[in-house]
C-alpha cells in the first residue's frame, strides 16, 4: 500500500485562470518536489518542510499572487486524480482514502473554527510546475 504520492493536481484556487490544468507542485522556498501522504500532509523532499494541505497556499504559473484555496476544490482535485483512466489502482485507492480523510478533517476544522472563532493561517507556499 502506498504511503505517499507526488502532489499532482489542478490548481485549487478560487478564480484561477486555468482551473483544470493538471500539474506537479514544488515548494516555493527551495523548488523541491512535493509529496502528499495519506493523512493530507505535504512534504518537500528537498528541504523537509511539511504542512497539512488545508494549511497550505498555492499559486499556479498563471496567477500573479497566491490565491485563496478552496477546500472543496482541493478535495475534488484529489478525487479526479484517483479516478483517471490510466491511474495505477494503488494510486486510486490512495486517493480514495485521502479524500475520505480530508472530508473528516474539513468537518473537524469547521467545528473547531465555529467553537473558537479563530482563523487558521496558511503556512506554506507552493508553486505549480
């Protein structure tokens, strides 16, 4: 069973000019390859920085600035990757498990925010190749 895969999905930002372009993502700080594990943690293979996908900010090459990521678009992007015709069955299973976890995490964070009325900041900045 896979533990992590290369982060490759469409840009999850609201208003992205190319929302359906599938691309591999790299870390802004060091240009390292990014991987996502089955718990939603993004890990840079070059510098070791890591962050949960919901605490990340993304920017594709067609955007001038880092956009506001839409959590629904992140979830949908992972589902799309898992359902592609030519995807390895292990990757499909990985994406299904990850998408289920992200649904649970999103609900938990919404509940925490409703209870605490605090805004989570976006820690890491990632660029699409």
